[in-house]
C-alpha cells in the first residue's frame, strides 16, 4: 500500500506542476517529469508485486482499470517528454492515480491461469483501450482548441498545445495505432477465445465490433473525404463510448454488480 500511496501522491504532484505551468505565459517545461516518471514506475511495480505473490496476472475489473490508467500515464509521459501534449497529464495523471488507488482499495482476486494465447488477447485489449482513451482526450482537446480559436479566446493553456494541424495529425496517428491494436484484439478473440458469443460475452463482442467499425469508418473518411474537426471529434468519442461499454461496462456488471 505504501507504493500505491507514493505513486498516487507523485501523480497529483505532476498534475499540479502541469497546472501551474499552463498558467504561465509560455506554458512549457519538463519539471513535471520528475514526479511523473517514478509515479509510472511505481504504478507498474504495484501490479508486478501483486502478480508475483498471486502467481499470475489479475485482470479483474479494478486491475484492468488500473492497467489502462497506467498505459495512459505512460503514453502521456512519453508524449510530454518530447514536448508534445504534456497538458494531457492534467487529466490523465489524476485518472491513473484514482484507478491505482481503487485497485489497491478494493482488494484482488485470485490470479487466473491463462495460456499465452489468452494473455496475448488480454494485453492487446488493454493496450488498445489505453491508446484509444488517449485519442479520445486528444479529440476533446482538439475541439476545445478549435472553439477557443473561433471565439478568439487566446488563453494561456492554448500556448501549451501544439498547432491545430499538428494536434489533428497526432490524433489520427494515435487512432491508427489504437485501431491496429483493436483489430489484433478482435482477431485474437476470434482465434483463441472459446464461446466468443456466449451469453456473458455477446454484448462485449458486439459493442467491440461496433466500435471497431466506427474507428475504421473514421479513418476511411479521413483518407477518402478529408474528415477533420468536429466530425472527427464526434466519431472518435462515439467509437470510444462503445468501447468503454464493451469492456468496462460488461466487466462492471459481471464482476462488481453480479460478483461473477
């Protein structure tokens, strides 16, 4: 629990430094990396120590939620270290801290024995969710930036963001990576998961496919028709909402509410 508390505090310190940085005239700097990097490492260590004791990976609802938070924090730190989109940490780091604390507070379940094929499916899914969650935050940031520019509201946080075209390019690159990971998730599910359309998996499968179709349509629309701006934001958030319902919605109902 000590590791969790330290990581949580470091996440909030990193977020606080980013908030203070955004209020400055230029809104750029790397001082937030000093607490963010050890926070990510400790977050990973918290899971690793639990898995070592349990003898395997715990992928229960709160564990999966924390792992997605870890992935989001790691990607935000990597993005921010290059001087791009560090501002995402204002939202991502508290999310990572809250997910880690929830994981530690709600206990753990016995580790499931999964062969390498099911482990590949699970890790592809977690990476896809983390990547596409970052894409959703980028889409919201893009929408806020466009709206502020239209209204000529040139505030400090705008100066911390990359130019609109660069942000849009980053959004679609992130969606492309997430779409590839989601494709791998669905393929490994079809190949390796038995009874994929069983009663307890059918909603998850259908919603995941719908999300995949929505992200695919967005990428196709971008390539063929040059979709951008509000259109891209709407498609991204709709597809992400379907994905959240597919994984965490079904997991929450089955594992938390129904205790299965």
